[in-house]
């Protein structure tokens, strides 16, 4: 079974530029999550989708971050404009349903460096 | 007080030894608990869920103490391949805020 796919794997941009990340969850998984993992920290949930609806975006910095999952499958996360403190790994995860007791499967992540 | 706290380590342990680490959580209403493993520059992967009665999976044992609000992970007969960061994960429940990850405990198994 194919895992969660993410691209790009690495991205280097200058501050104030824009960047977008893409995620393709495991086939059939209704729930998709975006996490931010800063070096030395655990992942922090940014947004959770159930199919194409947002379940939780309470920790998403909405002044600069946006995410969508228009057809309930793939998702994109955008940062506009980027700040130095956005340097992190952005992890996408998916699970079969919306119950947190279900296993979440993580993609390899996108490493973002903002200069 | 941070929601999920772990000793970041590193824990340097000789191969074959037993190692244990704890994690404390602040939300007494938390519903579910997990240990995830994260290798260097890799994504987190579920190691095991933590049940109220405690559970064991091979060399790994997880325990939950609701009264003191901590969970533990015990690794017996440690292997070189156990070297990784172990993330404590708590689900607050009630549909709020999603999973909360600790910063992780870095374990190094030495030959």
C-alpha cells in the first residue's frame, strides 16, 4: 500500500516570499492533517480536514497560512508571506476516519528553510 | 505548564540494557495516549497505543497512570536499532485541538 506522499521534499526561500506544499494521503483515508515540526520540538497540529471540510484549524496562523482540500483527497498548505520562524518540517498525515484513536500515518515531510 | 512534558535526554544506554522514560500530561480529561517513534530526519511512526490496563508488545511495555497523569515506556534488551526519538502523544478528547505531541526523548543505544 502506498504511503502518504508529499512534495517538495525540500524548499529554500527568502523571507516574505510565498511557498506551497502538496500532500496526497493514503487512498481511502478521509482525514488529513498538517503538522509543523520545528527542530527539537514535537509536531504541532496546524489543521485537520475530514474529507474536504475543516475540523480544526485553531492553531493555524491564518494571517499567513492557508490550506485547502477541495476534492477531499489531495491537500495544499500555503504560506504567504513566509517569516524566518516558519523554518520547519511540514508533515502531512492521514487516517482512515476522524477518530484520534486511529493510527495516523505520516508522510516524509517537506523541509522548509526561510532565509 | 506545558501540555505534554518529556525529558529530552539524550539517554545513552548500553546495548542489552533496560531503559524507561516517562511523560506527564496536564489535561486530566485526556482520552487516548500513544508512543510514536521518530528516526533522525524521518517522519514519526506509531510505536504503540497506551491502554489503561497497560500493554506490552515484544520488548516494549507501556503504562498509564491516570491519577498521576503520566505514561511510561519501558524497553527491555535494548538493540542498536532502538536508537531514535520517542514522542509521547496525548489526545485531549472531546473533539478539541487534536493530538498533542511532546518534544520527544532522544535515546542512543551504544554497542
